[in-house]
């Protein structure tokens, strides 16, 4: 700014000098062309003639020598203009044109101030805030370390403002405790809590429930079984194609397909016990006799405790014509498998399926208490609450729930904003690798799913998904909200993503025409609009918002802490009323209303009766 002010002052000074020089040259030219002797009286005469020439410009009677005086007089001004253009030429955007977005540009980016997901706000005074929001079905990524306010300024404000259905990953249950009552009482949402180890659990999930699979063809059922198997049986990093893991995955699909074809339903808890199950009561005919022995005294057949019913079961399935050939052939293979190899497959199977043997988990997956489409047709808040110590145990179940739900919802297009489904995926990486989540940013626009990915660092994503997947999710998300970071590498990556602006360095030199003006030269250089250090030391109450397609126009905004807004004060104190309690209150209130109505009717009748009697 200082260099710019100095340059302006020099330009004004040089212009005044040129004007004075032009006046002198004009007077001297008049004295020369009109043969006026140099004296005080001659100077006065030249001034008089000069004024007359200016007053009669364009008059046909004006001679050429009058115009010649004007031409010579304009030379200093022409030289000044040329040197000004040469000296002050400012190359624009040679090294980048990044700059902060203004309010008009924010709306041009597809954002608004009225509805949709909240990213941050613009403070317009002590009590006035403009919420920066998006009502488009596009994905958002938030990467910020603990203690930066991403939960209090992003997750909670959106749960207190979005009336549409929300699916919430909630480690420790903080979001459920602070927003469930408000969403139930104020936003009129049906609240579901999926927390298998919690006695307050109100949601049950079974992907193989009859109402889910009854309309499916065999091909669709096989796809479902393979999909869930791929979610449960995930090998360690670098051992994804481990033979035993793949074999256990195949075994899961076999048992799931058999149960779906034979009984029309099954559960994850039943499948967990399938390789260890006693199939004696399901055996028939010759296969039953394989597991029996004849009593020498009575001649009756009774169970042979030494016979393994599993092998007989496989033989029975292999010859059951009501079962699809794919299942029968797999059963035939198991019936002749080497004992040691089959035992290793069973051991791997049991290891991955152990979580579903837990009685509380078995109860949570025993039935299906909702339809996937209910999330569109109704306003439902689904809280998936898992304590940190239970994360490793329940992560496979949560992956199945999310993948089954999202893949089902991605089969039906939806463009109605009132039927959007918001996915608040807080700490999603801690639930293990879910490849379909990376596909959602590219697909969600047409189906009305709005994912919000929240994690602590890019390194966390790399740990579970790999470096290439980090690049994919970063490239596909539509919005990114940048809080203060602790990782220099992450901060530098974002700084490079935003880009440079062209910064000018001004230098002054004196040349041969120093009498007219100083030569001011500018050298352009690229400089980061937001440096890595800016992000590392960003104040707690400030954020940057990046919009896809406008990365060189970051939005500098304020953090929107929910507890600082008057309209949300006390929102976390509103209690959630369980359905059974709510039903009892409705019945009680209904009873009170009926009693009140009966009393009113009796009073009216009594009044009319007395009126007729003359009272």
C-alpha cells in the first residue's frame, strides 16, 4: 500500500510538471510562429493570442501555425502518458489469480443463506449472522484435529436445523444426547437409536429379513450375500486376497443363500452359528440314517453321537433339487473337502463372525424394524452410537448397516430436497474400510444422499483406505471446510490446492527523462493466498470453505458454534421421549380429554334440562 501511494504521488507530480512544461512550450511556440519579441509585453501578447486560439478551435479562419503551437504544447503530455503506461503496466494473473470470495460470489457458487447444510457463517454484527449453506445433494469433507470445534460448529448445528432424515455416526453418543430430543420435539423426527450394547437400543437391523428379500430373485440374493460377505471378511492391509479369508467369505455366501432359499429369511446371528450348528433335526431320509444307529435290543434307530451332522447336511443340500445349482455345487465341494482344510476355513469364519454370537448383538440383528425407503418418505433421525471400546467389535456390523442402506437408497433417484437424506459420518474411518463410501460423492447427486465426511487427518484416511483413495475422495467432494490443522503436510496440500495470487514488487529508478517522472517498474511473483502457516495458526473462530470448481476463491468465514446462538440455547436440554413412554402419555392425555368432553356434555345437558323446567 505504501509503494502504491508513493507511485500515485509521483504520477501526480510528474503530471503537474508536464502541464507547466506544455504551457511554457505553448507560449514559446506562439512567440516563435507569430514573431513576437521576448519581453514582458511580448509575453502578455502571447498569452492573449494563446487564449484566442483555444477559443476559436475548429474555426476555418484559424491558420496552420496556430495548430502547430498546440501540437508542440501537447508533446510533454504525450510523453507523460507513454511513460506512465510503460512504467505502471501491471501484469495480471501471470502466476495465479486466487483471492477470497465476496458475498455475491458465494451465491454464484451455488451456496445460499437460507436452507440446507450449514458450513459456517458471516458475522454481520453482534447478533446477526449469515449462515453459509448448501441445499444441493453434494458431499462435504471436513478434516480437523480434536478440539477444533468441528462437532460443535458443523455436526450439531446441522442436526439442530435440518428437518430431513439424518443418519448419524456418533462415537460416545454426544450427538444423540444433545440433539435427539430437539429433533424429536422441535423438528418432528422419529428417532431411532442403534446401539447393540445399550439397553436403550430402539432399532433392529437384519439385512436378510423376509420383508427385505422376499421380492428378490436368486441373482439379487446372491449379490446381497456376496456384498455383506465382502464387508465382514476383510483381510489385513496387504493380505486382502488371503486364501482363508476368501474361503470363509465363500462359506458365508453359501449358508446365507441356502437359508434364504430354504426358509425365506435368516439372521447374522444364525449365520454365525451355521458351521457349528447341529443339523440332525433338518436331516431327512438316507441323510438322517447316516447319523443314526440301530439299537440292538429294540431294533429302533436312534442318533449316533459320534457322527457329524454337518457332512450329512452338505450331502442333503447337494442333492436338494429345490436349491439352486450354485448352492448345491458348493455343498458338494464341502462334503468332500479335506478335514484339515475345512477346519481352517471354519476357524477363520468363526473369527470374523464372532461379534454376531454376542447375545446383545444377536438381539439387535434379529429383525428389521424399518424400511430403507422410510428414510425418504418420513423424517427419521437414525443415531448409530458405538462406544470407543466397542469399536473393533461392532465395526463389521456398522459397515454392513451403512453399505446395505446406502446401496439400496442408490437404486432410486430423488431430486426432492424435502426427501434428501443427510449422512453425518463423524469419524467414519474408525469403522474400517468401506469402499462404497468413496463412490458416493460421484453418485449421490442423482439420489438425494448428502454425505458429510468428518475425520481428524488425511493420515487417518490413508491408514484405512490408502493414499490413492485419499486423492479420490478429495477430488470428488464438492465442499471442504478447513479448520486449524496440526499437520504441516495436510496444510501445505490445501495451500497448494487453493493456489497463488500474483503479487507485485515495485522498484523505482531514475533515467534520462528524470525531469518528467521517475521510472517505476513492477515485477510479478506468485505467492500463496493461504500459506500452510496460515492454516496451522488459524484462529479457533475462523474457517476457510472450499467449493469445487472455485478452489481459487476460498470463502473466509466464521465458525458457527451452536451454543452461541440464542435460538439454540437449551436445545441440548430437551429430553428424548421413548416411543413406549410417548404412547402412554398420549393414552393418558386422550383419557383426560374424553373425561373433560363428557363433563362438558353433561353440563350442557343439565343446563338445557333446567331451562325446560323453568329453573
